[in-house]
C-alpha cells in the first residue's frame, strides 16, 4: 500500500513539475500558441483530406487495372491455347513419320536378331 502511495505521489509531483516547466519555458504567449495550433490544425485537416482523395483515386485505379488485367489475361490464355493446338496440328505429320520410322527400326532389329539366332 505504501509503495502504491509513493508511486502515486511521484507521478503527481512529476506531472506538476513538468507542467510548470512547460509553461515557463514556452517561447510564445498563449494567444500565439492557440493561433499556431489552429493553423496546424487546418494544415493537418487539409493533409488528411488530400490523403483521403488520393486514397479514393488509388482505389479506382486499382479497380480499373484489375478489370483490364482480367481481360488481358483471358486474351493471353486463349492465344496460348490456340498456339498449342496449332503446334499439335503442325507436328502431327512429323509424329506419324517418326512413329513409322521407329516401327521400321524395330522390324529391322527383330530381323537382325532372328538372323543372329539362326547362325
């Protein structure tokens, strides 16, 4: 209990001393200080207003960019699908040719194996 009283007295005494020292060391009068505070308040209000306006503009820009990005990505994916399908068609003839050649090679190997086994 005495520790909490001592702490309370210390905080109270420190607050009073701090308040008095601020009042005595202030370089401007109370009237000038109030004018400065009002001026700063107006500037601060204007700054917050500008930040809100900029935030709204940024929000709109992000929404527009998102819409455009969706369109671009959709178009791109369709182009890629078309390109892949065209590529599949283009290589189909070569694929058949390669399969035919592989079949011929397999037959030749089989013939060689049969010839070697006979000897």
